[in-house]
């Protein structure tokens, strides 16, 4: 299961490498590739994992959480009125793409 790092829907698109557990921006992957002298690599688009009914992603702790446990009464770090700002969908790997630098 992949993970998301932010709930902000206006953020840049996120991508996984073959073995990543977390998704990162394309800029991040390009910088890593450049530092390793790699000019071409494969990534997977991060897409919402709709198979995880009742599970959300907490971007504050970077962990999956039962949806019912994300509330003011059960979380000391809950931030928001009805929906916590740290709450988002879990992500998984989508289409594979090739990046050339």
C-alpha cells in the first residue's frame, strides 16, 4: 500500500519508484536521479487507493489510520473543525511512466 504525504489537493503530482513506500514529487525524483548520475528512470503515478474502505492517511504521523479513529476525541493532534487537515487518502501505484533528464 502506498502512502501520501499531504491532503492539499492543489499540490504537485506525486510519484513512486518501484520500491518506494512513500510518494514524492517529480522534482524530488529528478534531483535524486541527477545526484546518482541517472539520465532515465521509471516512476509510477500516485493514485488514490480506493480499495482501503474505512482507512485514511495521516500526513502528520505518516501512517494509515482507521477513519473512525481520526477525530477530536481520539487524537491529541487533530487540527480542524470536522475534518482534520492531516487527513487524506492513501495512495497506490498507477500507470508506469519513463522520465528522461
